[in-house]
C-alpha cells in the first residue's frame, strides 16, 4: 500500500522512520523496530532508506543501537522525539549519544512526541495544529541555546514539519539573544546562525511559509516531505515544491532529491 501511494504521489524513495510510539522506548523494542525497518528496506530495493529507533532514556544504549543500526543493518540515521519523556534535548546526559551520531556522520530526524500543553490543546485537534510545531520549536531552541550545536559542530539534525514555528519567531529569538544574558550563556553567535545548521522538510501546507523557510535556512537545507501516512500530510509534494516562486529547475531538484541524497549519503 505504501509503495502504491508513493507511486501515486510521484515519490521514488522514502525514508522510513520509527512510529512515534516507539520513540524513547527500551533497547529491546528499538532493536526489534530496527530489524523490521531494515527488512522493509531490503524487501523493496531502491524504494526506502531506514532511520533507527533509539532508546533515548539511556543515551549510552542509544549510542550503541545507532552504531549497530548503521553499521550492521545499513540504516542511514536515527529518529528521536522532540523531548525525552519531558526532558529537553539539551540535557547533559545526552552528550554520549550526540557524540556517537557526530562520529558516525549520520543525521538525526526529530519528530514531535508527547507535546507540551496537552491539557489545553485537547479541543479542535489543537494537539496537532499547535502542539506539534510548538514542541518542535522547544526542541530547536534547546539545541541552539543549550549549546548542543556549538559543542557538536558536525552534528546533523533533520526537523519535521518545516522546523515547526521556528523560522517565523526567529526575530524574537535574535532580540532575546541581544538583550538577555541567559540566552548568551552557551552560545557565542546569534541563534539564526545555528538554526541554519538544521535540515527541514517541506511539510508546511503553505507556499508562502515554504518560501520563507527556504529563504531562512537556504535551499540546500530543505528536503521534500510527505508526513505519510497522517491526515495532515501532503499527498501532492511535488506540486507543493513546484508552487514556490522564483525557484530554478536546479533548486527544485535539490529539494526533490539532491539534498536528501547528500544528507543520507545515497546514490540516485
């Protein structure tokens, strides 16, 4: 069914990432999940690449599983949540995992999970409409202001949902960095400099927003996304990219495929 849907959307290859319920689980669950992802990749040659589930509640185990998944299973990175059971991503105990991801030179995909403010977001689908992009922003801010990107200068993060709300509130972050000493405690450059280190997908459901994202991070940092199989996903991802004004044919190809091929180190 997925392959059929990919064909209908014009998608040749798709990244398989862990289901949100399998993020931050125990090592045994991670190993079983990753075996299943690797099996799917092998069963459909050239159609999928895999991202590993990781037991982030134990960063040392997560580092071990990421290395096993990459070296033994042939997966191309890992998937983590926007928080680790309520802990932000700048927690010092996560350093061994980040060090291993940087050593392996593979991207870490960040997807919202257990979003903040659920008690106020139960109506009108607001958990998905507001909670998801907001929790992504908290994750991004934690990685930036917490100094993770400074400490690990080669670490690669790939953000779902166009980076959440970050591009559109970056001016506020910049002003805060200029006037508030606590925002300068762990970084020595403006937050926008660090934000340009992230890779983002195109899942914004708005041509104007996608155009602004491209302007904010650069065309070489944006990858076509579908958010398959969710109801808020994009069933016409090629059209969404093609609708962005002033992109050259080469820039569209970057977003369609070239950026992903470079990030995940695959031949196309």
